[in-house]
């Protein structure tokens, strides 16, 4: 079942490590090569049923090389690999499907600086809110979301106590948004059923007039994941048995709603770890951990329920050929300078005839 109380505490980061141990452990690694190709590895660990079912939250089609092994703890490990010729090809392959898989977009920028070449790689994990019924910006400002994600991705402490208090206030507003988002999607499915039923005892106008009351009474049950209770609430507020007929008139809409709920549940139950390996020396990143040329992030997926989330790394490659060429040019100039100086001295030392 979908753990909406846990999801609604998405801004309370310390609780996530406890609440979401994950039914699948997912680790992705993008190795960026100096020629612009990207070698992508996805490792998924879970029980036999989950691994062999092949229903993963990441796009993995037949173009990936796959291998399944059994781990020491009697679980199974799927390793999938694929080499992309560039970031654009990777973005197209991993764009995902809303409500079915996660999606991401890759971008690689190269800046030549003679002695060095700077590479900036950005992996954007796309917002996966399966409903998109109410914008989160109706409850949280973009600045608040940016500030929160920036500090939590890099595991930086909040500068002041006021920032911590602001986080608590933001978490409460997030809960309100989350409930409103779930309700709005349910309400739309119900309204479509009302229109299809076309019964004078239950009109779209009468339902719209009761929307605020329906939302208020539904909120606590949405937070507890008691979706079936909403049928009773709608019938009680609208005071007509026609409610059940309206719901039955739109089976596709409610089936789609429940499928999206299951997708959200599945995403939040898993644990996620991402690595990006860069050529050269890493000079800047928003990663929470850095080991040589590898930058790593954990627990970032929860931010993608709010908005697109960037994993960014910048590295610097030494252009040894440029250093050699520069050395040769400098040496040639020095030799030319010395030769010119010696030639002038000989001319000055030669007696006039």
C-alpha cells in the first residue's frame, strides 16, 4: 500500500533513511569518457520475483546488456549496461514514461582552455509526480524548494536556526499540497464520471459547489491512504446514492488513478544511489560524497516529486599535448632569442675594415 504519511514527510530528511529501506536497491553509474561517450551501468538488487518480473522503475529495453547473479544474502542482482555515443542519445533512451518509469535528461558541455579542457556533466532526474493535478508552487515558492534541495543534495548544514524553522513550516505546506494533489486527481476522475452518467440527480454544478467540503473531509483519509473511504465521503457530502453510479461510469479514470498511486508507492519504496565518474580532476559538484573521480548521491529521488533535480559534476582534463606544444614553442623562441643575441655580439665584436 502507498505510504502517504511517509511521502508527506518528504521534507523531513532524517526520517527517510528509516522509513524507506527499499524493496529494490537501485544504483546507477554514468562513466563519462573524454570522447563524449557515456557508459551507463544500472545495478538492481531485490528478491527473485522482483528481479525476474522485469518491471523496473527505470527504462531498460532490449538494447541493454543484462546479467543476473545471486548475492550472498540470497537475493538477486541485475546488472544492465549500455554505451551511449553522446548525452543526446542517452537522454532519448532514458526519458521515461510518465506514471510508469522514472526519466532523466543528460547534458555534457566541453570548454577548451588550451592547457585544460573543462567538462560539465549534468544528469537531470525528471519530476515523477504521476498526477500533476496541483502545482507545488501553489504551496511552496521556487526559492524555498531550491534552497532545500541544494542543501540536502550536498548534505550541507542549514546556516541558521531560522532556516530550520522555515523547513518545518515548508514541510507542513508540502503536506497540504500533497493531499490537494491527490484529491484533485480523484475529483477529476469523479467529475468525468458525473458527466458520462448525465443524471439530473447529480450534476457537475452540484459537485463543483461541494468541492471545498469534499476536499476538507477527504484530506485526512488521503494522508492515511484510505482511498476507499472517499466513496463514502462523496456519498455523504453529496447526499445521493448516484455517487456510486458516477464512479462506475468512469472505470478507466479510476483504474488510471489507482495505477498512478501504485507507481508512486513503488518509487518511494525503493532506495536509490547514483554515481558519476568523470575523466580528469573533479573541480566542482553538488554531490554528497566524492571519491577521486567519482561523485555520489543518495536519497535524491524524493526531491523529484517536487521538481526536476540536477546531479552536476565539473572536471578538468590536462591537455598534455598543449603543454608539450607550448614547451616546444617556448624552447624554440628561447633558442631563437639566444641565437639572435649571439649573432649581434659577433657583429659588434668584428673590427671594422
